[in-house]
């Protein structure tokens, strides 16, 4: 059975950080809606131009556009054995669409991994974040610095700060998360898929907790 996982949690919880590590450890792709939008933006596609209007303000890109983009990605052959979804689903409509997409493929979610971090810690994490232009690896000036300043440890790629990482937009993203995405926690809890992970531990401890939870879900999966 394919290992289909979602990583949930507020902006700055560490979804991208952990997804990158899990993807290498588990050998399944990391599918991040935010990264896909940023890639479109970089290539200046019509989808990128549309998404920018929302991303710049910290608002959600409309569901139909987002769902269509994820559907296309999940149909790629590399997603055959499972995916780690990061930042999708973010609304009840997206969660229902994901259920449908997976069931059309004869698949179903193995776990919804919710990385819990208190709101007062999020801004500090986001303010110090630097991302690799080449591979998307995530660093933090204080909590996870690269070996050479400004350079990715994995491929030497240049590190940059995201355009939506101004304090104003960060605050709005956190607010939008509380309003529109936080309700999904109970959506997945009701389905028996939710696993809560303490995201305030150091990065390697969070990874270990996630791997352990995945292993348990995997072996108890019917
Ligand atoms: P997206 O790219 O998904 O951004 P986000 O949800 O705001 O989340 P972040 O990427 O900011 O946080 P993260 O949890 O990945 O944290 P990270 O690992 O980087 O979305 C951007 C925009 O795209 C949205 O606003 C929206 O417009 C649009 N969009 C995307 N998906 C959409 C959807 N489904 N529907 C509609 N619109 C959508 O870590 C943060 C920092 O903390 C890093 O510096 C890291 O090094 C550090 N850190 C990580 N873990 C730890 C730890 N354990 N201890 C200390 N520091 C840590
Ligand atoms: Mg991210
Ligand atoms: Zn890199």
C-alpha cells in the first residue's frame, strides 16, 4: 500500500524542514503546494501570476486552482509509492478533494501528522529562515544554520529569504491558518488519522517522533 502522508501545522511549525528529511529517509517525494506555487511564480507562468496575488498578502490561493495543481502532481509516476504532502490540504474542500483523488487511485491516507508549535514561537522561526534556491532545503540563522553562511549544505545553492516572509504577511498567514486550516485537525482526528507531534523539540527529535508515528501507523494500517 502506498505511504500517503500529510504534514499539518501553522506557518513556521517545521513542515518543510521535516518533509525534506522524511522524503530522503522514506524514499517518497515531498509535495508542497507552496513550493509548487513558488516554482510557477519563478517561471512566470499564468498560474504563478495568479497565485502571487494571494501569496503576497498571505491569503489562500482559491481551492479549484490549488486542487487542480495537486491532482496533476499526484498523477506523476514518482508518486506511485506514496507522497508526503506539505501545506495541502488547507481547507475542508481541499481535504475532501484529497480523499476523492486518493480513493480514485485506490489509495488512502496513512496518517495526518500534525506538528504542534505555540503561536508565540512561530514568528521567531519565520524571521530567521533562509531557503535554498536549488533544492528548497530550509535553514535558520540561529536554530539550524548552514555550515557556510549563505550556502546550502547539500548542494552549495544560494540561500534566499521568501518574499512572503515580511512580518506583516507572516502574521496574516498565521491568522489565515487559525481561521481556515486549524479546523482540519478535528476533521482528521474524527477519522482516526491524526497524530500530534510536539514541534517545539529540536529538529532531530521531531524527525524521530514523526518516523516512530509513521512506523506505528504503517504496521497497524488495515
Ligand atoms: P507555504 O509555503 O506552505 O507556507 P506556510 O504554510 O506559511 O508554512 P511555512 O513554509 O512558512 O512553514 P513550515 O511549517 O514549512 O516551516 P519551515 O520548515 O520552513 O505557503 C505559502 C503560501 O502559498 C500561502 O500563504 C498561500 O498563499 C499559498 N498556498 C500554499 N498552499 C496552499 C493551499 N493548499 N491552498 C491555498 N493556498 C496555498 O520552518 C520554519 C523555520 O523554523 C525554518 O527557518 C526552520 O529552520 C526552523 N525550524 C524548523 N523546525 C524547527 C525546530 N524544531 N526548532 C527550531 N527551529 C525550527
Ligand atoms: Mg514550508
Ligand atoms: Zn540546496
